[in-house]
C-alpha cells in the first residue's frame, strides 16, 4: 500500500507491506513561493510533478511494479487551496498556502465590524435560550488569516476570472486532496473527504454540510464546493497513462487526522501530539462533538461507513519553522544537535523566545522575537530558549484541553519531526506530568493514509490488526517536578505579555 503525505515542507511517499514496514521511500522538498510580503503560494504544476515523482521513486526503491500496489492513500496539508475552471481545468491562481497572510486586512476589518458584534449577541442569546452547542462557536466567532474562508473571499474579490466563472457555475474550489484527485483521474473525480472538509472551517461538523450562512456573509458562491465522501473509500483509479497501470485511490485524509489514525488513537480520550511545521494536539472525542471553545475547535477525524469519529484540536504555530530558521542562520548544522546544545547548559540564562503567533488570540502581523539577551548569551542559550518555548506552549495547550474537554485522557502519542528532539519531549512530559509515547516511525501522516487505504482495499482487515502493527521507539516519563520549571515559565509568560503589537 502507498501512503503519500503532501506536507508544508516535503512530499513523502512510503511503500508499506502487510507488517506496516517501509519497503521503499522517496521524499522531495516543497518549494514555497513568496510573490509579495506575507503571501505564500505553491506552484500547482511543480507540486503535481513532485507528487508523481515520489510515487514512482518509492515503488522503484521497493523493487516493486505498479501492478503490485493494492491501493493509494493520500494525506495532505490543510488550509491550502486552489480554484480552477470546471471545463478547462485551468487554475485561476497558484495554491494559496495556510501560512499566507494576504487576507490580514480583510480579517482585521471583519473582526472590528459592527456586524460581527451583532452576530455574537444573536448567537449568545440563541445558545442561552436553547442550550444547543451548535450556537456556541458563532457566539465568539473571530476570523484569522489561517482560515480558508477569508482567503477564498479575497479570491472572489480580487480575481475577476474566478468570480465570473463562479457566476456561471464553472468554478471549482479544492484543498490539495481534491485537486490531486481531479488530476489523477483526468477530471473524472471531483470530491473531498470529511476530514479535509471539516478542516476548512467552511464545513459545519454538526450538520455535515458546507455552511451557507458563512458563505452568504463572505460572498462565497455555494456552487464552488466539491461533494464530500468517506475518508476510507474507493475514490476510483488513477488514469492508466500516469503510472502505466490504474492504481486504486482508497483514501484521502487531512494530515493531522491521518497522523491520529496512524498512531491508532481509535478510542475516546486518546491524544495525539504532532510537532512538525506547527504543533497540534488532537483528542479523540468519539461520537461526541464538542463545540468550539477558545483555542479548541471540533473536527471530523474520519468517516468510515456508518462510523464518524470526532476530534477536538488545539494548535500551536511556528514550531518547526523556528527551528528551521535557527538552522538557516547557522545556530547549528544538524537539527539532531539541538537537544544536546540545550542540555549542555543549566538554563537559558533568562533568554525567552516569543513565537510569531501565540497560543490564543493573536495579531497576524506579530513577529517572533528574543527577549532577555545579554553579553554572555551564546547560541546554546538561544537554541534552548526556542526549544523551551515549544514545551511551554505544549503545557499551556494541555492545561486548556484538561479544563475544557470533559473526557478522561488516556494515552498521549507524539509524532512529527520535532518529536525526535529528546529535550522537548522530556520537558513536555515533565511539565504535563504524563507519559508520552513516541513511535519508531515519526511519519505518521503517511502511515495513517496507508492504513485507511489498506482497510478500504482489504489489505488489512480491521483496526485491531492495525493496533498490533504499532511500534514504539521511546517512552518519555516525568522525571522532574513541573514546579522546577516554574521560574523559567513565569519569565516566559511575562515576556509573552510584553510581545504583542511588535
């Protein structure tokens, strides 16, 4: 089975056998484009050639023929989208990345608008009168630059061709998965799945429909959205010209939900912590859909037949990004050195790293910064400050989850590139006073996509079989009392208070 993960930094393909062992792999770097300050785009043709390239290379590396592939599962970054002409298939613009800030002015004007205040009042009253959690999220709705809705609204305000095509019912909208499905099937399949749809912020998880009220509010035509299918599902086969033979596409899934599935977090209370470009805490809430709370929002994890599994998610921005930046300016040569550098000193000597976007309520223009630099500060202190900020933000988000999500938390399983950093992992375990498991393979998004495709194709029989295939590499158990970190965390929180509007 093939598991392809189209992430923010790399496109990876792994070929898995029945024991879920990797038989062959390929990886290519995602090239982001920055056409203007704050704009982040991906060239669709470059992404397409990388996607096809990694599949061909991985199958070749495994010493297999395309005929031997039982199914393809595709995991994709969320919040990145494109629009194209229904008839010609020609895109109206490049992929607009989830990191893109072009909608910042629109976001700010909406968040300050009288209309939004009126919406808050109406839904607060509705929630009070009915007790229905469906009305809770709109009662404190605020827009952010990460949301697709605002950027899509920007597209129809600024790209006349897209607006014109939408009026004639000729405009298609798609996240990365939808567009890949469309290309792989030469336009015969236009669809997304529940995990990707619910991650757009335009799909209503309570009703399982695209949200007409939000679209009307933002002047987005309802005709642009694709049909929504199950996550583990036969989407059809790739056109035989692409790989020489048709390959069944048996799953499409959003990357965080895919990592959750790959970690076998199948039960209510199971927690998945992904630390990659950004950080994500996902809690399996089973059949129960928790309404949005500040910092936490509900998602559909996956839908397989009649089974719908819901998640609650909290996110932290700029984890891997900050570490990559430190590497680019030569704080260190290899990321593996960072844990050792942080452990080589007793503390950061009062240096605090403030990320660009905070855990809750952020300004889209906020810059990252160091506070507390001294003549004696060296690169070890700076690296330690960056890593400490990851652990501190993990702690803040964990505390919010414990307070707001009324489900006993069971296992906590970590993945993503930063989970290979023993300093961050141990400090997080100490701060939350919980055991954290790390799998042998940190590429959980591609494994989750493969698991979902394997279930749909009959390659694997059920989730019980998948659980037996899990391999744990390390378990981090609390070694220090969290109070020992109190002075450093208090200083960091104080620094956070001084950082806004910079």
